[in-house]
């Protein structure tokens, strides 16, 4: 089997990530891959924010504070989970959708392009020997979180891509039969 095809068919997300994360030069390569996703009219409707080191703990405080604002009676365990969420990987990449007005490219196409960029980050990181997982949750759709990250009103979070080194063996995923998901018209 073709090595690239095998890679695509066996890649899976990893929730348990440890150091090291991709280096600056490896991140450059990862982002170069993300910049090649389908992009109707070359709008480039995405950008990326890296969050590493102490900034992960700072983001955790933002997530905790915003959770309290969304759910005033939230319990202490949920607040602690929110605060610790960014510490689950040595590097996070916030994938930002920067919507642009265009007569031929609706917002949905731009969102799909940004989603492809997030996936390209995962693929490129895995190709370099790292692992990752794309996470969203309520915080990714919270305008207060977006504002703390410096997003403009026309921007949205596609999600957070957590990157690092796989901790333990990869999970076993069931083999899916393509015929169950494909039909002819």
C-alpha cells in the first residue's frame, strides 16, 4: 500500500500528550501544510495562535473565569477541569476563522476551509512524529474566550488543536467499511 494512503487511513487523535511539542522550525512546516488547504478565491479565512509554556496556565484561568460567567452555579470540579484543560498538552494552537465578505464564497465555505486547516495541522504534526487532538466544547464558542484571545468580532474559534508527543500506545479504532458510507446516484 502507498505510504501516504496508509498514513491517512491509520492516523488517529491522541488525548494523552506530553513534551516535547513540535519545535519552532517544525511548527513552521506544520503551518505551511495548513496554508495549502482548499481556499476558494484565496481568501485565507484562517489564522493561528500558538499557546505554550505559562500561557497555557493563563488560558486555563480564562477558561475557568468564562465558565463561571456562562454557568454561575458551576461546581468546583468543573472549574478545576476548565483551569487544567490547556495543561493537557505542551502546545495548543487556536485555529481562528477570519470571515471575509465575498460575493462567491459564503461563510460556510470559509468555515470548512478553516476546519481543513485544523485537520492539516493534525496531519502534519503526525507526519513529523507528534500527535494531537482537536478540541472544542463550550469554551470554543464563547465570545468572552474569543475576546480574551484577541479575536475580532468577525472572527470565530474553530477549536483548539492540542499538540505534543503521544503518551502510551495509540488507541485502536474500528475498521470501517467504506461501502456503508458511500452510495451512487
